[in-house]
C-alpha cells in the first residue's frame, strides 16, 4: 500500500509534493522519490524514510518546476532500494510514473518489452508500465498511450504519469487503488487519500475504477478506458487530517479490522488456479523433489503469528497429511532441536524483523534444512534470509494488536495447505470447491462486520469484568487463544484460551456467575462435544457468549449471547470465527478508556530479545 501524489499549479511543486508524502508516509515507508517536469525532467529517489529524500533536495533550485509527482513506497515486488524506488523512467528518460498497486502479469509484459529492446533495470512490477507507455507513445499522444497501456495490465493500480514532451499535464488512472483529485485555485493536487490534499482545498473528485484523467493547472478531463468522455461530480471534504488518515475510523485497529475483506482478498489474489483447483506459490522456491521429500513441517513464530501457526498445523495435518510441529521462537534455539533431512521449517512474522523468530531461522538454517518465511514486509531480514516464502500482502498494519495480518497469515496457510494437499490426496475437483469457497470469504467477513454495534452492546455488559475464558475445540482452539490475547493486549483484562474439553481439568474451578466464557462453536463434526462443554459451564452459572453459525437455534438454549456468522467449510472457518473476537476486544478496550492503537508496554515489531 504505497502513497502517491501529484501537483500541477503555480507553487513550487517539490515543496507541495514532499509535504504531501510526509502526510502519506503511513502508507509506505521504505523508499521515496519525486519527479518534476518543465521541458526537462528531474528525478530524485532514495531508499529509506522521506526525510532522507528531503535531505537530497535543494528546493530553491527546483522552484521553477510547477508540475510533478511523488511516491512513498511499501514494497511488493523488489526489495527496498534506490533502484526499486519510484518514480520509474522509460528508456529515453522522457516519461516518469508512480504507481500504487500490483501488476499480476508483469512478467509476461516484461518478456515482451525485452524482445522489443527495452531495458528494465529494477525488480519492480511497476517499471514495465512506463516502458509499455513508451512503446505506445511512439505513435500516440500521452493520454492515448496510457489508455492503450493500461488495457494490457492485469492487477490493480493507482497511476500518475508525466512526460517532458507534454510538460503541463498529468495523466491519472485507477483500477482498485484509491486516487483523489483536489481542485484548488489554479492548481490541482492528486493523491492516494485526502490527507495530502486538505491543506490546499476541500473540493475533491473521487477517481473511480477504469477512469482516466487528463489534468492541467486549472481543469481536468475524464474518460473511460474505452475513450468515452464522462462528467465528474465535485465533492467537499469536511474531516480533519488525522481522521482522514484513519479513513473516518476512530482508531487504526478498527480501520484494520474493517479492511479484512480487502486484505484477505489481497492474500489469495493471483495465487488461485481455478481451472486446475490448485495454488501457485512461486516464492517457495522448492523443487519437485524437495516438495515430495517433506516428512515434517515445523512452524516457528511468536504471539499472534504463533496462533496462526497452530491453525496451520491443524490444516496441513488433516488435509495434506504431513506431520507438523509449532514452536515458540523464543524457546526454539535455547534447546537442541532435532532437524533432519525431510524437515521443512517455516517462520511466521508480520514485520519480518522479530528478533526471536529471526534467531530461530538462523538456528534452523545452521542445521542444514530448508527455511521458508511467511511475512508482510518485502525486503525485511526474514524475507532476505529465508530460502523462499510467501508474502501476505496485508499492507502496513499500524495498530499494535494484529488483526488483518492474522487473517492474511491464515489465508496464506490455507493456500499452502491446498498446494501441498493437491500433491498428495486432494483431487482437482476438491481443490476447485475450496477455491470457490475461499473466494466467497471476503463477502462473509463484510457481513460479520455489520454486527459491530450489537457486539459493542455485549461489551457494555462485560467491560468491568476482571477475567475471561475463551474455549474452542479442534481448529478453533487457536482461535480461542487469539481471542484471549486480543482482549489482554488492548483492554488489560486477564483472559485465557483453552481447548474446551480441557476446562474440566482445572479451569472449571474458576467458574461462577461473574466469569464470562466465550465459546467458539460452529457446526462441525465435534459440535455436540462442544455443546456438552457448554452445559458444564452453564451448570456453574457462568455467562456464555457463543460464536455460532447462522440458523443455529439450539445454541440459544445454552448461551446468554449469540454472535452469528455464516457457515463455511471447516478449513476456512477460522477466518470468520476470529472477526467477532477482534470486535469484542476492540469495543471492550474503548469502553474501558484504553489506548487501543498503542497499548501499554507493547511494540508493533519486537526487534529485541
């Protein structure tokens, strides 16, 4: 999730662009760049924070440039570096572009461009766009060249394009990535969101998918990709900058909870081969022989990522029939782990910089086994040092308590499970069914999020309790652990997660009328067993909050409160059962007056032991 900005008007474009990039820095943070045009083209870009780019710029010498574009990057294709930073230039250095999104067919386009003599110097998917525009620009004006180029792109983009041959102009296009145009007094500001615009104007135009804008200093023209001219409505912004950065949500955590339909989709987009009922995970970098030779998998992680690993254990053992262990990274290297030929180690870390997990990775590699990484951050240490892996593509997660990264990790583990199972006993028809159902999950999550207010009403009742118990069985035991962790992290209420059947082996002593118990009880093959556990809790007069499938009326006989979710196949159910638990924790913390986004004593990325 990168930040892009463009400016055309009477001001020093470099100053406006840098100020806007700083407002957008939360969207990306590993490199930044700027391109200015006025008969000539000026480009400067730098890996690292925007401050490092700013230190390279002499704003006084750039004051005569009144048109430009800028970019702050969150890397997807290609590690953070000066070369991979945006803007990208064509071979003749006449065209510059900035891009937010992912081009899924970039490798196909790149091969074609190379045969035409183009030189592609970066590792990014973005650079092929500027060369494709260059290819069509030979015989067409810039607007038409961009139109022709984007029809060849598969994926998502928010795109800004400038050319020194047409200096008083910016071309903007969108498909899937946000883009807004601010209309000022003799100036136009384009950006990924309004936080970079509101200082100059409150009048904006929202760019919709498959729209292309031709922008000049005081006007714009809008077209569809089919060259049809359309009229756009001007809207007014009435929010302050901080609320816009959170897109109107009270906290980043709530925003990230509500982003999960999109981030789950991002995690599986371009990886599902529907016609074959299979999965494409090119980043694993394992040969057929290595894949066939896997005898055991060990997941290594911390915190929420460890819970994701437990879910991965249930999934892979049941569907791919490969033995799996799940290890705490902090414990793994302080004993003598037994790793032999046929072992595969997979480390899981949102940041890719977690110190214990990185140390465990190195310990495993020293034993001579293959180590893969599942992480969110391209170019992180774990990404660099792993033998291969999978990015979860969740975008920057600002809230310390992980939400969307967790469901993205689960999504990737589901993909990995199908990928491995298809090499064993799962046939293509079974694979197709799972892919079809996985494709429906973002819509189901959207439906669950509509119940946020009713979950808040439950939180109102229990916000002053000191203890919670979370219970689940099978694949939902790790979900219970995650629900308890979320409550502890942000509301400071003591909470524990247990396998439901283990309750009678100790925790049942805690039950009385003051103990809330959260049960995760979707209808599956052990539904009746969990119902028996609920009877045991009910007999001790504890209060029960149940997460159950829509249409389950029986559950109302046992639970004080029921939060319904759509019924889905067991493999996919954790993606839904965890959402109400995230919302419950969030609302509890808010009602208790806690700092939701920055809970005490915690950090987003634990980079020290």
